[in-house]
C-alpha cells in the first residue's frame, strides 16, 4: 500500500510524516530526501516517469511534487488502491504560515536573498500564478482543496485531516488500519 499526503505545504504535512514514523513506516519520501527542484520540475512539466521511478522505493509520500499539478489524479490511476490524505488548515492561518516562510518572518535565515526569491518562484509555479499575493495564493489553495474533495468524493481511500485543528490518531489510525499508539500525535514546525 502506498500513502500520499497531497495537502499543500504548510498544512501540518511534517506532523503527518512524523506520525507515519511512529506508526512504523520507514520508507518515507519527502522533499528533504530528494533533489526537490528536479522532481518538482518534472511534476510541473508533466514528466511523470521521474516520479513513477521513485514510487517503488517508498511507502509514504508528502509535499512537493506529490501535491502539484493535479498529480493525485495521475497517482490514483498509476498506483491503484493507494491511500490519499489531504491535510488542510484554516485559510488565514495557512496564508500567514506560507507568507512568513517565504519572506523569512519565521526567524529562520536563508542562505541569500536569491534563495528566498527562488522559494517564492517555486511557490508561484506550484500555485500557477505570476503574483506573490495573498489573493492569488489563497485562491489556488481553496480551489485545489475543493477539487481534491470533489475528485475523491465517496472514495474510502481518501481522508481529509485538519491536524492544526486537532485531528489526530483517532482519525488517522482507522484509515491506515493501525492501532492507536500510546504517544501524543506529533506536532512539528509549530509557530512559537
């Protein structure tokens, strides 16, 4: 079984990744383990062979490229019986988190101004816009979530989670057919 987190970045996707580790999944594919730019560009350009080549080596997948370019539709057909998890959060909270991340208002330092601009360009490409504005980003975020919900409507292999809103083991474990661990649900990258 393959598990794809198809939530947009900054919707507690890292918390979900950490929950997979607690549940015993160890073959996890995330941007931190890949040449993120190359794989993301392949997804942006519809060159799915690069992505298909990764799938055999992992069980769980999160963030870019798996949440780009309506890739969930391709993955649903290419890897039958996979599980898909849409992570969401309040739209205003999401925008605040994304804008802080991209403009370096989160206390982290970028290697350079060029690195910061590259991040913004990747997000713009992902969100299919030429503008780095709240309106364009929020429109993509809301449209994407609604399209995913509509595509998977009634599909038992689909789960929507609002981890930031309190969703946790009691929702995730039955979906993955796992026992609820005797540990708190992990919360990563929480804004202080």
